[in-house]
């Protein structure tokens, strides 16, 4: 059996192995990494031989670490990376190329529907009734989408929201507020099986799931990089952020919002945090637009969405898909019974 894991920003680790009587046998680690001294590779292989086939990434990594002394340098990879490659060889963890992804183009609907679809599709992927899915958002009305654990009164100015006729909806993932007006952001949701991020810490899973979009941004002329914990930035500053939700059934929701062309004055009237950030910089009024994606690419928003989908399809196996009638009906019920209710929206006052 063979498993591979490409370290984000690092090197490829491959592991070939057998299983005999429930334990690892014939383990051979290889890759384009660097390791000093050379003979430490034999020590890594020996540390894994005899490990139970159901050992988790942490146990496998600990076995490797115990074997190596302070004179050994692992460059471009880690003991955890070896553990992930082992789990992939055993079929316990998966890689990008083990899946065919549904890609759903941007569909215009109320933004609360997209919040509800995150839950619907997340549960379907966890249950195995829908494959991993990348879907792009488009929306027809303004909305502030706050993180699952944010306080409404701390984040949103009710007078500003009322003045600009902007409602508030709480999503199922953590993170910060999203100020959404039609056409002002680029937002997508990626839902994958938990097996794709097995063995990765929460922080590493963010960079791992964002890796493709760093390449997609390069395709539209933006030199971007990942900033822990969950931001994406270009040479000119932050352009977007990610948020995640783990489903107990076995799926991870990872969604990203990037600023395309935001009315900053309106944003700071509606979002208290935006106002505080401007105040910290000694600025009384934004008096400008926040437009990193528009100004840095020179492209219409629709062209960027199309380019992103094409970039993802070049990297991985995909098929174009759509929402089913049952999914849309389930999302609409969730809007009515959960996401549009004061009990959910103000569960953190």
C-alpha cells in the first residue's frame, strides 16, 4: 500500500507499507524532502514497523519523534507528515485526487439561503450522499453574516443596519462578520470529508484547504499567501478570510470571503468592529472603497469566479453540478425555522 502527503509550503512525503497481523510491516518512507543525517531515514522506517494499523497520526508521529535525537533535522517535512502519509496508505485518510468534486457555479439567491445550504450540504457530505462540493455564492440583497460565536450587539450597530436596511444572520461556522451587498465580495464554500484533513491541526487544515485558491489568485494576477490562522493576504495587505465548521458525521465546511469592492463608509456605519479598526488607525471616515480584488485584478467579479472554478478543475477531478430541489427545500426550511429566527440570531446577544 502507498500513501502520499504534500506538506503545505513544504515537500512530498510518500510511504509504502504492508500490514501483517494488524501491524505495519515493510515500511519505506521516501520523498523530495531533506533529512540529516542520511541514516535517520532507516530509524524512521524502523520506528513505524510494528505499529498497530489503527494507530492515529499522533501516535505514529510520536513513534517517529521518540526514535530521533536532537541531532536529526527534518527539512521540508515533519513527523506528523509521515503519520498522515501512513494513514493515507492504509486508506484511513484521503488526498485531493481520491475524490471527484461537485462544482456548483454562483447562483443568485438570498444570502441567508447560502448560510442554510452550508448546513444542508455539510450534512450530506458527512453522510456520504453528496460528494465533496465546491460552490460559489451570489446574492440579491444586503446582509451581515456574523460568526457562530459573535455577539450581535458587539458586532452590529442597529441604527446603521436599520438605516441601510441590512439584516443580520448568524452562520454555523466561527470567525468574523461578513458585510455582504450584491457584487461586493467573492465567497465560496468548500465541503470535504474529514478524511481529507485527518491528522492536520485546525491551523494546518486552513492552509491546506486554502492552497488551491492561492494558485487561483495567481492565475488572476494576485500574488497571495496564507496568514495564520485564517487570513489570505496579497503584497498589498489582507484580501480575505476563511472560517470552518466540523460536522460530527465526518465532513468539514471551509468557506472563504474576499473583498471585491466594498463601500467602506457604509460598512463602518453597520459594523462596530469596522469602526473600531478605522479608529485605531486614526481615521474618522473610510471615505473610500475596499476593493483589493477589483483593483488588483482589473477583472469583473464574474470573470474572477469563472477563473477560480477553472483553476480548481485544472488541479482536481471535478464535475459541474447544481443544487437539487430537495436541498433547496431543506435550506428554505432552515431559513424559516432556524437562521431567520431571533432565537438563533441572538443566541449570543
